[in-house]
């Protein structure tokens, strides 16, 4: 079960990275590119936390997620 959840996080992070790459190639708006990169990092952190069996809230704050990961 945990492995499936980790893979789900990684898959959607990959989608955000793919979208950011596409927008970069098409000279998309920087704020939207950064948004997708933020989303990807968030989902990667959540995959790590899930793999370490650390609980986290439904938040989008990278600083809080990172703090959970390193403490």
C-alpha cells in the first residue's frame, strides 16, 4: 500500500515537471512554470515523507514539509 502511495506522488510530480518543461519550451509565463515546479517539489517531499512513514498535513508549504523531513 505504502509503495503505491509513493508511486502515486512520484507520478503526479512527474506530470508537473513535464508541464514545466513544456511551458519553458513554449516560453510560457514564468509564474506558472514556477507554480508547477513548486507542485513537483511538494509532491516529491510527500513521497519521501510517505516512504519514511512520517505523517503530514494536507499543506502546500515546502518549508513545513521539509522541516518534517529533516526533524
